[in-house]
């Protein structure tokens, strides 16, 4: 009886450790919006200009017109600069849109 309880306790501890490790790995995969923002804010003035945005994003070879459209979506108040709050909101909108598209894809594949 004690042996069975001991084995169950060890298994439970192992499962707990695995779940904690997986949770930590998922947290590491999520991009940190504040770090991303700081990386884009080249002059460190607390906002991202269109030029700063284009200069950093050009490394990914995204056409200028697409970058301008992306920037326009981030610049919620249209004042020509993106604040950290606007950047975070844009990230959330993008994440929600991606999740919605993923859900639609799953629903479409399950209907087939």
C-alpha cells in the first residue's frame, strides 16, 4: 500500500514538474511588447515614428506600402507617432485576429 502511494506521489510530482516546464517555455515564446517597442524606438523618445518603424522593419524585406499600412493601424490616434499603449493595443488586435483566423481554419477543416 505504501509503495503504491509513493509511486503515485512520484508520478504526480513528475507531472507537475513537466507542466511547470511547459508553462515556462510557453511564456518564453511570447514576445514581450515592451522589449519590441524599445527595439523600434531608435531615438529612445518614448514613441515610434514612421521612419523608425520602417528602418527596423525593412530588415524583414517588407514593402514600404505594407509597412505604412501596418504603422497606420498601430497609430490609433493618427498623430504620427506610436506610443507604448498604442503598440500594445495593436499587438493584442493582431493576436486576436490571428486566433480568429486559426479558429475559422479549424472549423472549416472539421466540416470537411
